[in-house]
C-alpha cells in the first residue's frame, strides 16, 4: 500500500488545513493489520440499521442480532476446527490470555498450584503469569534456545505432579519462530495437564486444527488478521470433565457467564468476515508473504555485511523478519532516513515502555544488538515494488555511520 497525496487534517475547534502526506509503506503487520475493505463492508450495517443487542430476547432486532452472532461464532471457530459453543468473544487476545491463565488457574487451584509458561510469551501471558505468582502460584518460565525455539524437553523437565497449566504460544510475535505446539500438546495430554496456546500471530499463514493438535485453550485476535481492533476469541475445548474457568468480568452473564458485557456486534461480524477471508486466502497469502520475505532477506544479506537474523530461518513465520543491523549504524539517523517505512524496532506492544525486548534478550542478544534490531512484519497488501523500495531504503540508511 503506497499512499501519496493530499490529506485533509481536521484539528480541534474546527480548524483544518491541507498538507502533503509522505509516501509510506506499512511493514508492521505483527503490530496490527489494515482492515480488509470486505471486512469493513460487512461491519457497516451493524453500525447502522442492524444495531440490535443479541441479548434482547423480546423483539426482532434482538433475534436478528442473535442469529448473526451465532453465525459469526461458528465462522470464527472454523479457523481452528472448533464448534461454535467452544468460542467466547472477548475484547482481544490480551483479555483472552488473562481469562485463560487467571481464570483457569484460579478455578483449578485445588488440583495444583504450578503453572508453566515460556519465557518468550507475549506480555499479556507473561505478566499474567507474574500476577498468578503474586497470588501464590508457583510459576516456571521456560527458556528458549538461541534460535528462539522452546523445546519439549525443557518443558517436560519442569513438570511436577502439581502442574495444572502450560502456556506456549504457537508463534512468537517478535522473531516469528514457530514453536513445537503439537509435541507439547501431546505431552500435556499424556500428563493430563491443560495446555493453553496463544495463536494471535499464527492463523493467517499456518493451519492449526484443534482436531489434530490436542490443546485445551486457545486465544487470538481479529486485528492481526485484517479484522477490526477490540475483538478477540477464547477457545475452550468441550470435553468431559468440563474445563473449569472463573470469569474475570461479572454482570449480565453473557457468553455463558464467562464474559459479561454487551457484545460488540460490528466487531464480531468483522472478525467473522476476516476469518472467512483468512481461511480462503491462507495458501495464497503464505506463498506471497514467503516470496516477499525471502526476496527482502536475500537482498539485504547480499548488500549489507554483518546483518544477523534473530530467530530460526526455517521454523519461522512466512511474513516475519527480525534482524540486527550492522555495528556502527547510527540508529537515530537510520530511523529518520527510513521514516517512510513503517517497521518496528521492538515489540509494538512494548515500544511505549522503550524497554529492551525480553524476547531478544532470551535468545542472547546484547542490549546494543537489541537496540539495533528491526522487525519487519509483512502483510497481504504488500507488493514486490514496496519490498524493493524497503531494501533500498534500509541499505541506504545503513551507510549512515555512528
Ligand atoms: C502473540 C500476541 N498475543 C497477544 C497480543 C495482544 O493482542 P490484543 O492487541 O488483541 O490484546 C498480541 C498483540 O501484539 C500478540 O502479538
């Protein structure tokens, strides 16, 4: 997506003026993706004439909303082969992860007080695990290797008879590494431990099926798959005995009592449409993104000496690159020079804190290397023309020495 033109800015108190916008290229699709126009089209009627509340059981507006809600729930679940009844809508993956960890551990503390999470989880899992620790749970943070992969053995080693929950992301949001989810799920099943997996970055390019991989809880979010922000899913496997989870929000008892609060219908409809498109486009998206990613990496590594890729080259998301720029690059000047390029120098969710990425630290990057790290997250909308421009910009900006 390249934008060049006049943008009309509306300022407070009715002030407005025209200014020439910069050409920009959006390569930060791990932070968020643009909303697909088909998704927006599907959502719009739910802001207008279809404004009913699915909890209104006495009239047509409510019944129509309920049938749209249940159709959307079915569609959203399909991406992992789940039944509609296994899907709970939340405000996003952060909330889903909080319910999965806090809600599950609190409801099952009589069965054990030990929880295992990987050291490179997203902060919405990591900090929730720390919260559990503050509540008296024993939490093991399992390390990854220098390629950013968490081994099954390292998880098996810390399992105790008190372990009730393991949380392992399918894919890392910073360095794109694909974790051995299937093996860990089989281990958890064998040991009768509940497994949670954060699928937030996985579903647009990887096929993950709950009927093939025995995880119990899964979480994801629409805005990483060309859907709207503020809507997420929590999958809870239907099994016997039933998986117990305590709600975090109380009120009207929506979502079978697990998540009270009036449902965000426009966002849910958008989530369902984004899911349908993700399923339909997955193979095409994968090929396109992998070709773009390989093109960028081949060109950059040919033109720049001393680039270091963070994370495994093969066991990696098709749309991710994360690399350390050569020594002596002047980062301030570099960032200025590449400003038409929307990329991330850390996890988007932590950049506000300007902290060194815990993931880059976990794979052994020094503070200096982490500061010189750049993450590219490619999206369905990116083109080879943009990829070529990005390579040229980065190579050019690297010539600016400290
Ligand atoms: C792996 C992962 N989990 C969870 C989240 C949080 O998702 P949300 O923004 O929907 O709360 C993100 C977002 O960056 C993510 O990448």
